[in-house]
């Protein structure tokens, strides 16, 4: 009789543990799905705002420039508020969804790049974050590249800077890197002159299946 009771007790205990773990996983799944939906809605609203102010149907470059300017405006104000009071916790320090960067801007150029990349991705464009080499140091500054039909273009939301090729179209990181003497003349007065597009490497998150995105 005792053996039978121990047997059923063991089954009950194992079943309880499995139910608890399944419930925990289900709860996490629901939470992350809700967070993802909330983030999607936020960035969709930003995209709609940019479309209202720019006219991408007539000039697609104006959409990219307006997206960069909106990102700069949003982030520079929030960065000043949260610079000395950075948020803490698992969400901010471990999971780090783009909405944290959007609301706080506390990651400096990384936050600016993440927000702009997320905005452009919400608009349906392929993007990548470029880690610029500064004074020979990798990832000294981060900018964003977006892909148009004609190729990649580079945008720097942190310093609110873009570059135009001689034909008037937006330039890529490679364009600027290969002819910095030409493009540096387009920088504004408060541009950080050490950002000379000397070298670049790209984040490799997309190379990790499933986990990367």
C-alpha cells in the first residue's frame, strides 16, 4: 500500500512540476507577445507620422531623412532626461526591447541607431546597424544603413547627418568612406569631426537562427 501511495505521490509531484513549467512558459509567451504588439504599434505610429510630414511617393529620400530627424528629436530630449537616471531591471538591461531605447535614449548612439533601424524596419525596409571605426577603435560610433532598390544609404541619427552623392541621391557608408574629403564638406557645424567613416563592421545578430532577430 505504501509503495502504491509513493508511486502516485511521485506522479502527482512530477505532473505538478510539469504543469507549473508549462504555465510559466505560457505566461512568458503571452507577455512577450503583448510587448511585441505594443512595440509594433508604437513604431507603426511613428512611420505614419513620418509619411504625413514627408512625401515618399514623390521623393523616397525625404522619407529616410524625415525618419532620421524624427529619431534625433525624440532621442536627444529623452537622453537629457535619463542620462543620470538610467532605468534598471531585466527589461532594460537584459531583454532590451527597442521601446526602452525609444523611451529613454540612454544608450547613446546605440539607442539612436536601434530606434531608427526599428522605425525603418516597421516601414518595410531592410536595415543594418553599422559600427563605425573611430581613431582605429571598432564600434566607436553607430549609424544605420537602409536598403533602397538602388542600394544602401547611410543615416546618422545621433548627429542628425546624411550625405548626398554628386547626383543628389543619398550616399552609402562605402561611398562616404571612399571619398571622405568630398563628403566631409557636407557636415554641419557641430558635427563630430572624428567620425570620418574610416572603417565599419556590422552586427551579426541575424546570423544566429531564430535567436538573432
